[in-house]
């Protein structure tokens, strides 16, 4: 019995070590997270990411209005983001609800309800989110270099509609802006440039 317990403890240690080794260094996380931000904003942006045990944490305090988020090592693919500081309450609430294992639809409905109740603060003006992504194998976890990365843009305009913006509800051709979730707290303009062939 003692040998079985020791064996199980060792296996758990190995699993934990493997999981932790999957997390890039803070420097690499910062370098790669900044790729989502406009070049002129990178030097002063705030960056959040993951500690050696996988805990969510502040990696670098910035001085401008941009917040960058490192790639989640538990998710498939490489994806980093940068967004305006006024979107922080919205983003933080989403992270809290995902941690509670809420589904995408549940998260949307909860944030919609909380926004209408005044519990969740959304920007009064438009605020931008940048998402930079790539395949797992295109991200070097040792150097932070990314090959063939793809950048798309999301401009949040809470409660905007197709009528108030003049935008269509779907893109009529690649790269054309369109509005998603119109008339809700999460209304936003989607801009997805055509991917290089």
C-alpha cells in the first residue's frame, strides 16, 4: 500500500512538473503578448500572464491605456490579445466566469444582465480589442518568436446596432467590417483581414 501511495504521489508530481514546464518564462510571455498591441503602444503597455504554477498574474505594469494578455498554456493554439483599459472590467468578469466553468452563452447572458443592472461597467465610447493568433507549432516558447501570425480587430460599441452604425450583420466580402451581437452590451465591430495564402 505504501509503495502504491508513493507511486501515485510521484505520478502527480511528474504531471504537475510537466504542466508547469508548459508555461513560458515571464519574458517570453511579455514579448509574445505585446505582438497583439499596436507597435507604438508596446513599450508602455501592461501585461498579464501566468506564473510558474499556472496562476493568473500581472507580469508587467504599464503606463498607457493598453492591456496585453499572454497566451493561455492550457488552450490549444497560440492566441494573445491587447485591449483598451476601459474593457478591463468586462474582460475580468469573463475570466472569472470561465474559471467557474460557465459556457459561452452563460457568460454572455450573465454579463448582459449585470451590465443592465449597473454591476458591470462597459465603456461609454468605442474601445478596441486586438487578437493575434497562430498555430501551436508556429510559436517558439523559448524565444517568444511567432511565425505566420494573424491579427484581427474587434471594436466594442455597447448597444450599437446595424442601424446606428450603418454596418451589415455579416461581411459581404473578406475583411469587410460588420457588427456582431447588435443591441447588446457586447455589440462590436468585427474586422478580420483576409489571411495570406
